[in-house]
């Protein structure tokens, strides 16, 4: 039984571009080719891909993944044991990270030193401190909260206007992308997802791909976040979540 590159990409939840990249660098060379020269993957290839994605999700660079998998002394069971231990630790860490940023969007306004008039001018009819007490109670002791507060406290009214303008402009471009029928795994959607990630990193807190994935999942699962994004365009939250995942795969494959 063999599978096409498109089928394997669908199984694994990654892009065809990522599989092409793995082939080009010799990390995952498909075991066969069709008469037309198209890649065909067998079960052994799928097993290796699973190992690659495990290590990539754990943050291992591609060169190190190749060295680990091509070690002639490596026992497949040892790989699984190591990955289980690392994944268990990562799951716990990500759970804490997800809890820490669960209300990052609302908490971005924590520490704003603006007058009531200025707050209204910047944020319109939105209350920038609506979730302040909840946010502090839920993740006030975390490093992410401290970093977000530290940055927000030094922003001026003009800074907040610039942030809001960037958000509004991004919303318009993403809504236009969806109206044009662009898929979430397309280059344009992934580029906007990357811009979204960098915006968070620039203004609020460091946002590596793993954290961005968690935020994307939250945009769909949390009613308030989903309502915010879907108010820009119906279905935007789910579309963005998929684009964030595709961009994380792309960013990881180029890392």
C-alpha cells in the first residue's frame, strides 16, 4: 500500500510543501515513485514521518532530528520512550502556557495609564478593563502576565491608537482574503497568520509557534474570542486557527 504526497499531508495535518522540503533535504525520502515520477509513501515512510513530527513538535531542529533517526544504534522503542517522556513534560508546560494566555487579548490593556476620555477615544465603546480582575486572578503570577503588564504600562495613547489601527487593518485584509476564497493553508493566509503572531510578539509577549497554536485553538473554543473574530467575518476564527497551524508547520519546516 502506498500513498500520494497529498494523502500523506492530509493524514499528518501538514502541508505538501513541508513534505517536499523534507524530501529535498533527505530527511524523509519517499520509498517509491509513480510511473509519472510522483512521490509515493509506504507505511515505513509514515512511521518515520510520525517520528519526525514528534521531534519537531518538541522543538528539535531538523538536523538533530535527522541525526537521531539515522543513528544505527537507535532502538525504535527507545525513540518512543524518549518522546513519551518529552511529550508528557511538554503537555504540562503547554497547559500552563495556554492557561497563562487564555485571556491575552483582553489583558493586553492591563496597566494602561490613560484617562477615561483617552480610553474611550482609543477603544470606542469597548471597556479595556472589562476582564482585568479575571485576568489577574487567573494568571497574575505568570511570567507572561508580568511581561504583558510591563510593556502595556509604558504605552502612550498614540501607541494604543497604533496598535488598534494595526488590528483594524489586519482584520480588513483577512476578511478580504476570505471573501476572495483564499484557503487557510494558502500562502496569503499563512503570511497573515505570521503577521498576527509577530504583532503579538511585538506588542505584548513573546509568541513562539507552539504558543500561537494554543491561541489559535482558543480563538475557536472560547466563545468570546470566536465572537470577536467572527464579528469581523463569519467563520474567521476557524479559518484563522487553521492558517495558524499551517504557518506553524511552515515555520517549523524552515527552522
